[in-house]
C-alpha cells in the first residue's frame, strides 16, 4: 500500500505540472508567437532635371501648335494646299509635344516595357512626320514656282492630299518598328542613345534624315535659281531691276538661309551623334543633342505659320476680335508661307 500511494502521488504531481505548463503555454499572447511583419520603406524617386525640361518643352510645343491648328481649322480662307501642309506640320509637332509628356509619365510613373515601346513609337512617328512635312512644304514651294501657271488647280490639291497620306503612313511604319521587335529590351548591349530603340533602328532613322535634308537642300537651291532667273527676266524686260524686286529677292534668299540653317543646326547634331554613339556614352551628350531637335518643333510655327499675313490676321481677330485698317486683305501667294 505504501508503494501504491507513492506512485499515485507522483502521477498526480506530474499531472498538475502538465496542467500548469498548459496554462502557461495557452496564456501566452499570440502576437509573441508571430514574427513582426516588416514595413516597406518608400524609395524616393529621383527626377532627372533634363526630363523635366523636356516635359516643359513638350507642354509649350503642344500649346503653340494647338493654336496653329485651331486658327487653320476655324478660318475658312485658309484652305489652300500650303495651309493644309502647315496644319499637318503643326499636328505632327503637337503629337511630338504630347509624346514628350507621355514619355515623362512612363519614365517615372508607369513601369511597363510595352508602354515604353508605345511611347518611343509615338515620338518616332511624330518627329518623322514633322521632318517629312517640312520636305512636303519645300516640294510645294518648288512646284509653285516651277509650275506657276498650273499650281492653282485641282491636281495640286489632289497631289497634296496624296502626299499627306503617304507621309503619315511612312511615319506610322517607322514608329511601329520598336513595337514590332526593333528594340533593345531583351539585349541592352544593342541599345542606341535613346533606349528602347536599338542601334540599327537609330542608324536607319539618322541616315533617312540626312537623305531628306540633302533633298531639301537641293530643292531650295533650285528655288533660289528660279527666283534669280525670274528677277533677271524682269530686269531684262524693264531694262533695269527695280529696288522692290531686288529687295524681294534678297529677302527670299535670307529667308531660305534661315530655314535651312535652323533645320541643320537643330537636327544634324542628333543624327550624326546617333550614328557614332550608343547607350554606353554619357547620357548628358544625348540630352544636349536631342534638345535642339526637339526645340525645332517650337520654332516651326514661327517659321511656317506666324510669318504668314493671313494666319497673323486670323490670330489677331481671334485675340482682339478686331482688325486694324492697315491690315487689309490681299491674295495668297506661296512666297508668303
């Protein structure tokens, strides 16, 4: 009996110890058993000042060219082929400005490879259309002098609209190349100075631009020759060249020099740099060569739109709802634009 009583007391003590252990275990708070959840620390986004400058430039570009489009669209007298081309140029530069704003949003807010390709394609389409529109305006000026008698015909209007369709189809095709695979998202070693465009695509665009510039230069040289020949014919007919014709010819040559000089200064550095550099070169050089090319879309309205008397007249009426007596109507001529 003594041994049985001792075993019973030992079992009771073990049972009481297990119960106490169970109480201590169950009474422990649940939060002490779970590891603390780490709180993510937000990483500050560093904004490149050059990107801010490009975004501001795109905003100014969009506003300026939107004014040109509105003036041409709401003025019934601005329906000549030249004004249609100026409107197309303004629309291309408007898309370029919106593309710069969209690219800023994609860079710092939207992190998607496909959206990045869309942004790059939009910029390529817009700037390609801008350069091709300048070529079309140059061709139109040449035809207005070379075929002066047949310029104001239905054939010229048809030719203008066919040219516009071909230009925008070609620009859209160039802009779709990054989306169709001409990009460097999978192999960063093939990136050009403007990722995600690869080096082959950038080189093709640069060579195409240089060919277009050479064609524009040749056309303007022919325009100058025709203008001087017309001035000489007038001088022979009248036995002398009047001061007005001489000043008009000089003014035309200076205008063409300004157009060509501005175009070359803005675009040739970027085209040449695209041929010799890639993504490994310092990005500061890319911004320094791309900014003048982008600013050319701000200069375009000043050269091709706001120098025209009728567009200025429409702008003055829209701003002041009045027209000065000295600002009279006169026939449109290609030399005005």
